[in-house]
């Protein structure tokens, strides 16, 4: 097999044998630094460059930070606890590598061969794993008689991501079939078109994850936390979602006819129906007007109020966490300091609503109409007057109308504002760090004092 050829899916990766079981070769940091320099010269096509061959090497706790190791061969290598923050591993071969407890934050692992590798406890926040192959694989040596013998080099080589942390990682089109992803934190991960056939995702955290068109045939998602996740078009034939939490999740075009969703936690209708809701709103109005001395605070968390026309109600400081509010009409409603985190509020009408200081963290407001709404900071009076900013961290406002909105001091970190209408809006002193403004209409928008670090789509 040529050095550049990846091992075949149904065959083990074969490494040379010296007549005995393969042993790991220890590498010092100084030796590694020289190998890295040579490999980077190879990648950049400079003289004297040579592709790094680190097969069956012990690289535990060594530092690769921010270096370019694209295309390098780490087959069967031990990288336990290695520091690989920001490293480039595009197309690298990490077949059956031991990556336990490795720090791979912001690493670029696009198209990497990670079959049979162990990423247990690895840290991979905002790593790029698009088109990576993380399926199962076997490492073997070929003895003198031609027979293949399995190798387990001083650590696990099974394909698994158990207890790994991949918050905000991009795994679009990655292949993780048969993978062990138990109790893994994949909050806000992008997993569009990801193949998770037969994967074990028991108690995985997929809050706010984008799983559009993911293939999860026969996957085990028992007890998975999937609040606010987008599952539109996902394939779940034979999957097990028993006891999974699906509050605020987008489940359009998903066929559950052959899926186990027993005891899954989903949005429920309001207790008592329309009359029960009216009574709750009346009690909440008394609670607001009396400063909490009378009435009762409205708790509408996890309820389904889709397409309801509530108009100018008073829901100030109400709890609507993870509610399904698709298409709801709350025009001119008073909802300062309300909790809308993880809600499905697509196509909702919030024109001229008072939303100061409210929480919209990870809320889906795509196609919503918020024209002239007040999303500015809320003054909190006490010993000293403080301003409580509206929390819109990682909010989805794709194609939403925010024309004329007051977004003064709003926290819009990592928000999706693609194709949104922000014309005439006031974003003075707002925090837009990491936000995506691709295609947004910013005509007449006030951005004075706004934080714009790592903003996408801002010309």
C-alpha cells in the first residue's frame, strides 16, 4: 500500500513487523520540532521538506500547537494529552491513534482519517472535522508468515468520543458510523449531513446542535439532551430516542414511524387549554403590577403555543424556556426580562414588543418579524442603576426582520443574522463578536461602539 493511500474501510491498517509485536517509538519535543519543520517545508513545497511519518510513535504530552501537520501519518500513534490547539491536520492519517485527553481546540481536521481512533476525553471545541472519517477500524501487523495480528499499542484504539468536548465543532458530512459518543458534549455543534448510523450517543449533549439531514439509522440516543437542536430532514429509521429531551427542537420532515420515542420529553399543550392560559396570564399581570406580592409568575416553559394570537399581553419576566412558539403573535407585548432561551420562535410576530433584558440564548427566530421591537438594555435599579443587556448569544435570526429595532448593548455573540433585515436598527455598543452577518441589510444601521471581532459578512 502506498504511503498516501488511506486504509480501506473493511480492512485493517497494516504496519511493518520486525518479527515481534509493534512497539511505540518515543519521540522527544526537540526531535518533534525538527520533524514539524521538515513537514511544514514539505507542505509548502520548500526545499528539503519531508512528509512526517509518525506511525506507532509515542507523542504523549508533546506540543504541536498552531503547526501545520496536514497530510502527516500518525497511524497507531499515541498522542495522549498532546497539545494540538489550532493545529492543521487536513487529510492527516490518524488511523487507530490514541488521542485521549488531547487538546484539539480549533484544530482543522477536515478530511482526516480518524478511523479506529480513541478521542475519549479529548477537547475539540470549535474544531473543524468536515468530511472526517471517524468510523471503526482495526490496526494490525503483518508477521513474516503473512498473517495479520491485531495491535493494541498500550491504549485503546476503538473509534470513540466518549466524554469528549466538541462544543461548536463542525462535523458536517463527517462519518461516525458505529462510533461510541456516550456523554459527549456537542453543544452547538454543526453536524449537517453527518453519518451516525449505529452510533451510540447515550446521554450525549446536543443542545442547539445542527443535525439537518443527518443520517442516524439505528443510532442510540437514549437520554440525549437535544433541546433547541435542528433535526430537519434527519433520518432516524430504527433509532432509539427514549427519554431524549427534545424541547424547542426543530423536527420538521422527520419520520418517527420506525423510531423509539417512548418517554421522550417534548413540548406539551398549556394546562387547562385556552381558559387555563387566560387565568395564568391574569395571575402574571397581578404579579408584575404588585411587584411579586400578589398573583403568580407565569411559567410557560416547555409548552406549545404555536400560532396563538396573544397580542399586547404582559409577560414581563415570564419563564418560557424551551417553549414551542412557532408563528405566535405577540405584537406590542410587554416581555422585558422574559426567558425565551432555546425556544422555537420561527415566523413569530414581535412587532413593537418590549423585549429589554430578555434572554434569547440559542433561540430560533428565523423569519420572525421584530420590526421596531425594543431589545435594548434594561435598567436595573438598586443601590446603583445598572443596565441588563438582552442576551442573544447564538440566537438564530436568519431572514428575520429587525428593521428599526433598538439593540443597544445587546449581546449577539456568535448570532446567526444571515440575510436579516437590520435596516435602521440601533446596535450601538452591542457585542457582535463571532456573529454571521452574511447577506444582512445594514442600511442606516448604527454600529457605533459595537464589538465586531471575528464577524462574518461585514464589508
